[in-house]
């Protein structure tokens, strides 16, 4: 990181821009177990199992077909499930010496892996980040109306690999950030394939998540400021104010790893919320006000007109 990271973006001509928290990726050792918990407890579904992430040594599950990559030797599996228009992805290594595998070994348990954001112009943001030495690009592509950029997590507070992508407006996708069920490149090229699954889970919303800083780092406001300066996510005090959700940070603690602490999901309908909680109880994964899945605390809150919000 260069000294430029302490200079505000606005003074350099590139201030915060509307940004959506579109996808959260988790890493798991037992993909079948993770798949069962997420689909059964939350009541969502897997639409596609993508073999193309084998180039990264992974298995995964995702809510819909991922952007196709060139054929390669598979090293991992991947799946994902939709929360309305947002996505939870789970990856699992099937070969040694993969990024996700090393992370799982380091943490000793399932954990958060990536924060995937959607902005208006990821290419312009990349040019700014690289010109100021704020971060290192480790992978990406620019194809058609899509720009995808992954950044190395080293030096970026929160212990997650950031990805910042964008879709150019088109007749079929005029407002990529504002339309809840808008096309998303990670779900493939045919919106009609995965759109129905997003609609079937329209009662679910991604409300936000919390990241823990590294041990000894108590600067949660500084973390939010760094993400605002680097990725252009507007900041509201110590929270990142995405267009659809909030992301917060908690101070580092001795003996606790940095990274994803919790995910909060909104549920529209008391009956649907109670059904989630009952399934979690039967699975024996309830904590003190939260559900434990994939090494992350899940909070479920009641949303909707006239409904009081409350945590699990």
C-alpha cells in the first residue's frame, strides 16, 4: 500500500459511487453438508453446480450458472443459493495448495472467503486503485457488458478477498444496480435461467454482514474509511452503506481470526421466519440468538410492512 491510501477520493476526482453488495462467498470443507444446511434451513435452492471454477482448484455451489471459463482440470466444486437478487456462494477445494484450501487450513474451520460487490464502472475504479497503488489485482476479465476484478486481500482490512464488478446498462438491463433481480454475470448469460429462482426467494433479502479485523487492530472506523476510499462504497460513520445492505467491522480480538463474523438475512413473513428457526433447531445449529452455518453466525430478521424487526 502506498501513502496515497490516506488521500480522500473526492480530492483526487473519484469519490464514492453507488455500490451493491451482490454476493458473499464462503469456504467449506464438507460441501455436501454446507449445501444441505443452506438449502434446507433457509428454504432456498441450488440452481447450478459450476465445474468451471476448477481452474481455481475449487468446488462450489451457486444460485445459477457461473460465467463460463475455458476448459481446465477441475480442482474444486462450487454451489450457490439465492437470497432474492443476491447470492451466497460456497466453494470447497478438491486439490491441494488452492487459495481456499490454504484459508481453510489457516482458519481450522469453514469461513468467509470473498466479498463481491457491484458498482457502476469497475474498470474506472480498477484504473484508480492501480494508479494510486492501493491494491493488487489478482484476476479478472472484461467481456461484453461485464467487468470483473478480484483484488489481493493483503493489506485490505477485514480478512476477505474483495471483488468489484460492473454491468453496463443495456436494453434488457437498463438499471443494473437498482433492479433487484437484474442480470448478474456469475449466474450465466441467460437471465431467464436463473431469474425464476431469484423470484422464488423474493421473501429473502441480504441485509448485511460483519467482518472482524486482525488481532490488535481496533480501528473499525478506519477499516470502513479504507473500503470507502478504495472501492468507492459510501460510508455512514463506521458502516459501509451499500445500496441494498450494510457492512460493518468489529475490532480484532486475541485468539480470534480476522474475517467474516456474521451475515444478516431479512425474511418477509413471520411464518417463513418461524419455519427457518424451527428447521435450524431440528438441525441443532442454533446459538445464542443466531444460527451457525459454514463457520458463520447467521441472523434472521423479520421484514415487511407493519412487521416488527427482531433478531433470531
